[in-house]
């Protein structure tokens, strides 16, 4: 079962995103957090496969939280998909160093949600393959040593 954590300080946005995800598959385990502290606790405890996170959380930055989580959970394959109401957030200046797969600009039209879900699934599939490739390289290095 795919596990997804939605992190957004806007309860309505969390609800809409969860509904969009569940419209594709009701089998997904979806959790939610509304602030940085709750998100950090929930994600480090449940280790979701995908985190959909708002860039602009009240009092904090989603990119900073993603970087912190990637550092703490470096041995776990978690895909981060960021969302922002500001087009500037799509800048690779923030996303590239922490391997963020995509930054989705919101608000989205209802018709855009199926594409949004596809982006999340593709990002995770790509991240999973990259993670498996890195693991295979590490295993080869261990065996060769």
C-alpha cells in the first residue's frame, strides 16, 4: 500500500488534495499535517513513500523542512513533491540541492488534479528507480571490497 503524507497549513487544500488522491486509489494510506513540527514528527514516525508539501508553511519553509527530513531520513526512499502559490518557487535554486522532483503551482483547477496525481506517481516511480540503482551500486561496492 502506498503511503502519502500531505503537509499544508491550509486545511481546505489538504482536504482537496486528499480527495484528488483518493479519487485515483482508495487503497492509499494518506496522512496529513498542518505545520512544520507536526509534519516532522509524523513523517519521521510513519516514513511515507511520498510527501506532498506546501512551500510556504506558516512560520517556516517547506524546502527547509524537506532538506531536514532528507538529512535525518537519508536511508529512506521518500519522494518530495512541493506545492506553492508563487511561481518563483519553481526555481531550481531551492529544489535541486535537495532532489525535489517537482514544484506544482497552486491553486489548481479541478481538471488539473488528475495531472497532479500522475506527476506524484511518476515522481515516486522515478525516485524509486534511482534509489534502487544507488542501492545496487552500494551493494556492488561492498561485494567488490
